[in-house]
C-alpha cells in the first residue's frame, strides 16, 4: 500500500511505512504465514498431533489444560497476534457510514463475514499459548472505500466535518493476556477518526471427540461488542458460533461451522439470527449460512430460531456460503414480502487478510508477543526444533516461577492495559495506561515505558 499525502489523510497521524522492513527501528507490515498458506497440511505432523490429542479423549475442555506441544507442531506465530477479527479492517470502519439503522446492521454483517478470512484463505494452526501479561499491539492503515449498502450517505469522520472517502484511515489494536487459569485475553480496537471501537474477551473451550476437535466460546467470551460514537454510542453484540476442526485422519485440516449465533443492537431494536448448516450427507462441507434481520424487543428477547421470527418483523433475509458469497434480500414495505431480487453483501473470493503494522523491534517490551517469543520463532523458522522446544520450556518455567512468587506473597495479578482480569458482562475496560497506549499507536508513537515491577 502506498503512502497518501498528509493533507489527504483522514487519520490525524502521519502514515507509517507499510513495506516490509528489516531494520530494528522501523515498523513492519506483517501477515502470519497461516493466514495465506496452502491448506494442504503435513500429514506426519497431523499424525503426531492426533496421537497427543487421543490422550485427552473424555476431557471436558482441553483448552483449559494448557498442555505443551513440541515446537515442530506449532505455527511460529504468537496467539495474541494470530487471534484477531480485523482481517479486512475496511469493513469495520464502514459500519457507521449509513444513516439508516438497517444499513448499519448490514454493514456489521459484512464485517462479520470477513473477520475470519484467515480460515477461508489459510489453514487452521496451533500458535503459541499466551503467557500471563503478554500483550500485542499493532495498526492497520486502509482506504475508506467500502460502498454503502442501503443509502448514499457520504463517508465522513466521526465529527462529520472531514470527508474520509477513499482516504487512508488508521485503526489501532491492543490485546493482553489478563488471565492464565482460565486462559483469557482482553482486546480493544479503536478508530477515532471514524468514531468506532470494538472490545471483548477471547477464550476458547475445546473438546476432542476422537476424530475432530469441537471449539466453542469459553464462559468469559460473550462476543464482540462494537460501539459507534456518532449514533449515541450505539452498541452491537456479536456472539460466536461453535466450530469443528476436522480432517485429521485425511491429513488436511478444515473448519466447519454448524451452529446458530446472534447479532443484537438494543438501541435500534434490530436483531440478526445466523444459522450455519451441517455438512452435506456425503460428507462434503456446504459451508452454507442462512439469516434473518428483524425488529425485536430487547426487554423480551426470546426468539432464537429463524423459523420462529414473525414475518411482520422481518426486515431482510440473507443466505450464501460463508467461504464464498453471501447475498441479502430486503423486505418490500408495500407488498410486505421479502423482495425476490437479492443483492450482494460480500464476495470473499478476491479478498485476502491485510497486513498489520507492527511496532519496531527496538520499541517492543520484553513481554510484547513478537519479542517474548522471538527465540522460539527464530529456531522454528530455522528448523532447529530441539532448540525451539528448549527455549519454549524455559519461558514456560519462568512463568511458573512468577506465579509461585505471586502466590507466596499473596499478590493477585493485575493487567497493565485493562482494569480487570475478567468482567462479568464480557466488556473489558481500558486502564489509563491502555488508553495512552492506544492514543500513541494512533499517533504512530510506539514508545512504552517498561513496568519496573514486572520488568516488562
């Protein structure tokens, strides 16, 4: 991506360089290999992985066990870097463009179907387990060019004073591992220029069935919460469906989804039900999704199935393949029926995950993901798996020693960038340091002071 002159930028900060750099003092643009690699996997690795997993048959949640895998089975990517929802950030910043509530919900859906593009274009993988207190931060810079879905509202900044049409916009992201038992991380996405933010807790629960792994949101993962400033902080909650990691016996991993999930906006009183369908009877994944957008009562939210939605409440329906194209049909207000003419919501075929802009190596702290796992990553990339496993075990042992020291002193762990380790409503709050770190990211300033208590 080329730089845009300062006068044309929508971002308040000068553009960072986005070409891949080797210098330690320059930010780098980076995409984890697994995001875009060939889906064909190493069958020998899968056989070894399957042998290890078989020890956990019957375990209710293998994700909470935190078992350690040999380095040769890991993707050389930190979990906090790998796990995020902004594979196509331009769909995220366009959510608040429409003046119409239905248009904004459709934009949320467009974002929804791009947030896991890494699984469509890349391969499932096992990144490093996150360490308590480990954190990751980055920026994205994208052109504000996603078309409006229901109206021709101009693309403007959150204040409405500056046009952002086809201009470069910066999105900033920070995530921190706030809990080790259970393993939970908090995240925050911020785009001040467009007045949109997102937050939540990430936690997975996984169970091995003997031939596949069923992955569900953990108890503290209540979804993604998106807020739009210019519409009185209008909030959307997006819940996650369960997924199945299959293909281990065939030697080629794949992800299938067969579940129902929901998107709700209490302020606009609009709800979406998405139903992901099972595999076809011959075993070939259909990857189909059906959905309905309808008016609902936030104080009496009892409808959980598409077939139970009253036709009088329907605003639009959608269907398609979540790995290909998804289309929607609007309700004709005069005929009081859903129009037969469908419109394209999203076509995933030409899309690929966009690179993150990573802080310069010499401005990363010791517990910042890239720097924390650097020794392991370098050894894996050089195929020195014995050395990688040794460094990995040393890091894990250091974490155990820190946990034991906190226990001896009766001290509870306190996150640096978020106010609490866990929050019952699923919505983390930034600490003062977290707000300052995001503000600096927006300015292209990567400097952070080392925490003298934790030396990180």
